C-alpha cells in the first residue's frame, strides 16, 4: 500500500490535478444542471439561472480535460488559469 499523501503524489505528477479538478467540475455540472433543476422551486432559483450556473463548471471541465490529455510540459502556466 502506498503511504504517500495526496499532496506529494500531485507534486510528483501535477497532470493529475487537471483530472481531479475536471471530475469535480463534472460533479458541479451534474448537481447544478440536473439535481437542483428538479428542485428549482425549493431552491428558489428558476431553471434558466441554474443552467446558466452549470455552464461555468462545464467550461472548466472542458479546459481541465483538454489540459490533462494534451499538455505534456509547463503545467504551471495552465494551472494558473484554474486558480
């Protein structure tokens, strides 16, 4: 079993940061665009607003996955955009 912390694993391979952030963005898209839309009356926001809010993490997810698959070096330039 590997006892390395997540922080040290990301320091060794920063490319996985894009993957983790992209997955988190997809979870946000799902929650905002699917789950909360079904409960829009309880949440107090109309469906259009929730879908607009879901579009932002969708853009970030696309960026993260593009970086994960196509960036091979100089990760810091691309990570700074996420931050």
